């Protein structure tokens, strides 16, 4: 019996072969000559992503060559052959009606009396273990014979239905927060484009009511000044060392990463007050010239490799971070100022990093724009955390509700 089960069920689960409680159907074999602009849609392994069927690499074939059955709602499509061994067993359940659609030759379709339970079962580590035990030694594939050898412990049909319903609801919640997170992320990406002037213009495409003045073309040094404040009196210790994260901004190193990466002495580290701006010269994935973030938390200290700046009176420091959050804007700004060293380190002084041109609005408009993105970031974080929480619940329940 599993560690967790619904009230009213106490019978032992039975060991059964997969082929005893599911039916399978094969995918379509076709040639390049059968492919056309429309006709019968063929689902392939590239259409299976994170347990969902997605529109990618759509392939249509002449209906006259189709000799396999269409997929139905509830069917589970499984990748059974692929160049990458890790993708064998990747699967997704058909959640919505897909007319005139079949699966390709490297896929197998599965049907059962309780498809939601079967789908959850295929998400467990037990299915991964069966795949590993039965996969071909030389060719990355699972044949029908190999499927017939797979065995699982399963409950009675009524308990299958209860378990299936539970995971179906959980999947709906995961999908809901995933879509909201993606939608808000796309909104932010769009607003980082439209709420800032483009191509030498002094006016953004979208701005808040009441603001009509042109944005000013000036140098960043007109808005920031280099901080020379050092940790000379050892006021701050290793527990106060800050790091700069692309996704999370300025964070406490120990709280965020679980340990301090500071040297033996932090005596000459730069002091970062709340509201200060920090430029890290370390290249990140989409930012080969580093990133600029504002300290929205407690004061702390950073390594001498970082440049620290105080905002001037005409500057709302949160706006600096928003302005440089768009990768293209950050990279275009820094590229003319930076020379990369032999070790890919940035050869640019704290002063020279302020010599580039920027286009900023008044401080009042800076505050309005910053407040908008702050709310947007909070919503994105909310759905991201809910998504992670639900995914962790699902992972735990897949272990505890199956044998």
C-alpha cells in the first residue's frame, strides 16, 4: 500500500503488467514525399514538452497515407525512440480534442479505463526505473515487447479514479500558474520595450497620464556618482557580504547562497547603502558585460570587483535597475565602454562605466515607472512561488501516493 491514500481504501495494491490495464497503438511511418502544407497533423517528440502537447515543428501528411488511428482526449503519447536516451519515456496526455491528428513512428499511444491515473503513474520514478531496465542496449528505444515486460502495483479502479482526479486538479493548478507566470513575464518584456524611448526618440510609446515632457539625453554620470565608502572600520562582517543576481537583484550572500564567498578579510570591501546602485562586471548568460542592480534591501558590503554608486537628487535609484533590466539596453550601453581582458574580465573603471549616454525622464516619472514594475515583479514572484510550491507538492505526492 502507498504511504498516503484516500479514506475508504484499504485493499492491497496488485502487481500487474502494464499491458494488462492499458491498450497501445502505434505511430505513423511516412516519407518526406508524404509531407504537405496541410492534411493530417502528425505529433512528434518535439511536440511533447513538460507533460503538455505544444505546437512545435508541425508536420502535415497526405491523409491517403494514414493507416493509424487519430488521438483522442485522454490518450497518452509516449516517446519510444530518440537519438537522446534521456528523452525515451517522455510523455504527455491529450487534454483537448485534436481532430485529424495522429502520432509519428517514434511515438506510442496509450489508452486506459482511467487515463488520469495512468498519466500520473507514468510521472512516477517507478516508470523511469522500468524504462531504464527495459530500454534497448544499443538502440535508444522501447519496443512493444519491452512495454509488455513492465510491471507496476496498481489499486482497484475506484481508487485509480480518485487518484487520477487528484492529480488532474493539481495539473490544472500547475498549468494555471505556469500560464499566468509566462503571461506576466511577457508583459514585463513588452513594457521594458514600450515604456522607454527607442531609436533615438525622446518619447516612449507608452507612458502614464500627465507626463508629456521629452526624456533627456544625458550621460549616466549626471545621475550617479561613484561611492568611495569602504568598510575601513570593519563595521560590516562576512555575514553582511552581498551578491548581485540577474534574477533576484542584490541579495545577502549567506541568505541567498547558503555560504559566504568572501576572502579572509572584508576590511576594504565597498559599502552598499539602501538605494545604492551596484555594477557587477561578471558576465552572465544574456549580459556579457555584466549587470546593474539597485540595493532594495539592508546595507552591506561587496567585493572590490564591484562598482558602487550613490544616486543624485534627480535620480530615483529603483529606476536605474528597471532601465538596465532589458538585456539589449544594458549590452548596448556597456559595449562601447568595456574592453574584455584575457580572462574574460571587464576592463572598465567605476568612473568610466558612467560615461555612456542614457535617456531618462524626470524623477517623478521615474518613480511612477518604477512603481509599476515593482507591482509587476511582485505578481511574477507570486505566481513563480505558487508554481514551485505546486510542483513540489506534485513531486512529493507522486512518491507517497504510489507503490
